[in-house]
C-alpha cells in the first residue's frame, strides 16, 4: 500500500512538473503582450469550466456554447449563442458577471489592486503589464491609476444599479435588483450582455433607462485616462486636460451628434416612432455602436443599408484607449485624419487640433488600421465558407461586431456553425487584447517603450 501511495505521489509530481516547468519558462521569457494574451485566454478557459458545471445551467448548454459565452463575457463583447437569462441559473449568471467585470477593467487589475491594498508592493512586472493593458502617458503613476480604476468602476456601477433598480421594478421586471446590478456592470464594462431576450427593445421609449444605460456606457468607453485627467483638472492638480483626453472627448461628441442626426433622418425603421422616441432610438444605436456596448432598442436586422454603413464605421473605430470598450479607438482615427490632412496639404508635420502627433504614434495607428483589415479579411473568408447560407451584410456585420467587441448582431450569432463560432471566438479574443497587442504577441518580439508625454496621443 505504501509503495502504491509513493508511486502515485511520484506520478503526480511528474505531471505537475510537466505543467509547471513550461508555464514558468513562458512567464520568464514572455513579453507584456504575450502575458496579456495568455491572461485573457486563462480567464476564458476558467469561465468555460465554471459555466460547464451543472449548477450553472438552467437548461443543458453545449460545451462550445459555454466556451462562446465565456469568451464573449471576458472580451466584453455580448454576442450570445444562447440566451443568458434563461439558459443559466443565478450561479451561472454570477459567473458571467464576474467574467465581464474582470474583462472590462483589464487583465491583472483586481489582482494588482489587492496586492497594493494588502502589501503596498508594486513590482516592475506589474508595471509593465499594466502599461501594456492600459496605454498611459508617462506622467501617469500606474499604481495610483490602478486604485482609481477600481474605485471609480465600483462607484459608477453601484450608482447605476441604484438608478436602474426602481425603474426596472416599476416596469415589472422580475428580480429587479439583480437585473439592475447585472445591467449596470454590463453597461459600464461595455459588455452588452442582457438578461432580457431582446436586449432593451421593450424600453425604446423609456427615457430613464435609455439615458442611464447610455451614461454608464459612455463613462466606461471614454476611458480611465479621461476620468483621471478630469478629476485632476477639477481638483486643480492639473492645468489642462491634455491632448489625449481632449481628442477623446471631441471625437466621442462628434460621433454622438453626427451619428444621431444621420440615423434620425436616414433610418426608415424608426420613422413611425414619435419624434422624441425616434430621437432616443437613433441616439441609443449610435451610442451602442461607438461605445461598443452592444445593447439595442430597435431590431438591428431591420436597419437599412445606408445606416448599416454608418454602424460599420462606428464599430470599427469604437471607443477610446484605456477604457472598457473595443475597436481601433478614437485616437487612432485622429492620427489617421491628421496623416491624411498632412499629405493633402503637403505638410512635413502631422497635426490634429493644432497639436503635432509624433511619427511613432502615426506608425502605430497605421499598423493597427492595416492589421485590423488583414485580420478582418481572413475572418470574412472563413465565415463566408462556413456560413454560406447567410447574407453578405450579416456576415460582415457579425465579424466587425466581434472584432470590435461590440456585440450587436443582425441575427446570425445563434445560427453560426461550429467552425463559425470558433472563428468568432478568436475575433473576440483579438478584439479584447487589442489588434496591435495581438500582433505584437504573435510576432513574439519585445517592444521598446516610447516616451508617452502628456502632449502626445495615446493609442
């Protein structure tokens, strides 16, 4: 018996060594981009395992669908192949919410926050990974930034839940408090997961719910850099908002105003609504695409082609850096616009809003833009093969939505083939890690840190 026990222990040690040694070697040699990719993969696989437990499922859910939901939650996308509200128990919904929270505020954020709270130790490793997860100006203290991210996130989500609770209760929503908490976290993390089978289509004319969800989504999408600089500006610790925050706020406002006007005027699907309700519907769909939150108050499959083109543009560029949203980011658009203007006007320098953008930032924006469309083209090729029965616009919309971690769908998600689901899972992972970071991770080369002063644009 003793020999048998000793033999089992030796086998267990060999198995552990076989797992631990490669993992230790990976962490020793991996750069920040690879660590981010590995971290999000770990979250997805852990969530997959938890959602596969019988206690998490209200009805039987396939292994692939569980993986899809876990990936969508961690990537804060919101595309779903099964209805989360009816397919999972309260335990399963809590797991989904935790995955959304972890994915929304970034890899290692909670871990780093706990380390700082308990030991006040801040290692170079955590500094490096934090700055890879949150592109920050060089004058930002990363440790202080992490604390502010967690405090701000929890405070905003709590206020959002308290605002939504009575409105859901008055509307007759079951378990109004839990729905308020779930949707507040989902909105701030721009995840787009909903316990309602048709998202917010039943609340198209409910101004309180529409604007509360919109406010939460914008607060998450414009990014923690803006929130930090606004706080420091109000407390007079900073003389100005800085170039990055100014650009983010400017582009976000332009997207909201111009997009709402276009949808209000050009979308026939909302023409029958009362003017106020029609304006709210137009605003909400622009908000949900530009923040990449993925909720909807009108059926996306009924939108006209002209409006879909606007939605494509909003989803491609998406939210802002160091926030909870996805896409190429508003600052990438600013750098590309600056580049085009400099070429058209035959200037030697590249500027936006009267400020010069460094060549390094323009190169990053250009590479991100080019690599985005390369990944998108490959994904579309695969999806056109696997989803031959779907229309062209449905497939393109699904791919852009997944890569931008938007979560809007024209109805294709639930009909995807097994290979199609795996392709969309990969797109969601790439979108959450970030298109440039994913490229750096698979190329496996270290990136030299650039000087990110407050006068330069953060990507």
